[in-house]
């Protein structure tokens, strides 16, 4: 099955890892049909665009599910460390999402650098979705600092 073009800000980072923005009600089954085994959600459950009852939707599709709610105005090191733990829990295909793929791409930028990827390459992947340094958006500055590792 090919990668979907209708899921917001979809990116394939590797054979094992895909990312995106918000998911629609039919998407958990679509992910399962693509071979995804686990989903990590970094969005807040009460966001207006969040998938309603996401844990039940993932379970119905046979997907493992980890929810790490990261407030857009307050990303913390603890959120990032929980993400790393969830991502590295096993080698199964995993999909990581939030609402816009901004949180996710920022987390992966740090993750890739920590594992030896060149900063420019890690940022280029994030820039496929957004750039918190140049984007004029509320709290982008907090994300720029987070990506730089200045939040600890």
C-alpha cells in the first residue's frame, strides 16, 4: 500500500516510522492496513481537531497506542523523554502524530540529532512541515528553543 496523500502533513521517515498531523476516524484502520503496529499521539485530547476517543479507535484497529499530551505552549523535556521511551519500546512499525505534525517534527529533529544525524539534515526533515525559527506563529519561539535543546 502506498503512503496516503490525504492525511495532513504526512511524512515517511523510514520503513518503520511515519508521521502526520491530525487523524480522521477511518485513519487508524488505514494505518493498520499499511502495517503500522503502534501509534504515538503528541496532541492534546481536548483539541478541537483531535480524533475523538482515540484510544478506542486505535484498539478497534488492533493498534498499540501511547498518548503523550504535549501542550503547544509548553513542551518539556519530560514529554520528549516519554516520546523517546515510547518510540524505542520495540522495533514495530510506528506512526507518530499530533494535529499539524509540528510537535512531532520538532521531537524527531532532536531525536535524529541525538542519534548522530547532522543538524542541517535533521532540520531539513522538520522544515518539510514547519520551521519554528522563521514561522510567525504563537509559541513558535518556545519550539525553536525546544529544538535547540534550551528547555532543560
